[in-house]
């Protein structure tokens, strides 16, 4: 079972996720769904509704984890799983680090796409992986162990980028320009879903102010 975007925003408001975190999640969702659209037009097949739900909900437990120090990916995945959204839980729980089995998958999966999209979005802007990891090192690389771990993640994400875009006519450098409207490389299904999510996000902002 995959929740519709409307349900995703209801879940976010139920957890009182701050607007800036939801804004990041919306940007990740837009990137993930566009990549999924490219994949479906090419050699792979991924589920756009699952990409949308995974993108919107991947940081649903992040705000509380800032104060508790808990693993927000694990907490978010457990919360989604408890509500019967098992496929979404798999995406959410692995957006920070993948299980060995998921990382070894030969086909491109929804876990791959949301994980990668999250690494391409700095706050709400799509940036190259190199810039994103400079930001991550500055924010989280406080110890030698943390810096080494982030270097390992960066290397893995670079390999994942190659896996996702191999054989596609679109390259990773087109993601930002396409999402910004600087290049016309969209599809009707993507455009409709993007508009729907954008409208729901505006309503979310209004609802959050009334909490």
C-alpha cells in the first residue's frame, strides 16, 4: 500500500514536521519523480507513486531526532511500517544508508532513486554531488570517523549515480536545469504530479501556521 500525496501531507502535519524540512522533502520528491520518469521512458521501470511517497516522507522523523539523537531514517521507517506502508518504510529507512542487499541490487530501485535524490538536494536546491558532500562534511563531519564515513558515502553515491544514469539520454547534470524549467525535459505524468504536490505544499504551509 502506497499513500497518495494528500495522505502523505496529512501524515507530515500529524507529526508537525516543520515547513523547512517539508520544503526539502518536496524538492527531493520532484527530483526523484523526474528521474523515475526518465527511467520509465528508458530501460528501467520504477513506481512513481512510491517515489513520491518515499520522497515526501523520508525525513518525517528528522525534526525530533535533532534533539534525541536517534536515527531518523530508522524511526521514520518504523513509523511508516507500523501504519501498513511497508514499501514506503523500506525507502524511508534506507535513505541515509542502504542495507547490503539493497546496495547490491542490479536493477535501479525506488530505494536507489530516493537515496540519490536526497544526496542531490541541498536544502531545497539541486546541486552536484560534490557540492552536496562539501555541505554534509561541514555540517556533520565533526570527527575523523564521521569524515571518513561521509567519504565512503560519497564514493558509494557516485557509483549509484553511474548506475542510475547508465544508458539514459539524460545525464545527472540535467537534473537541476530541468527542475528549474531552464530545459524542457518533462513529461505529462511528471508535470501533473509536480503540480499536485506543489498545491498540497502551499496548503501545508497554511495549515502549519495554524497549529
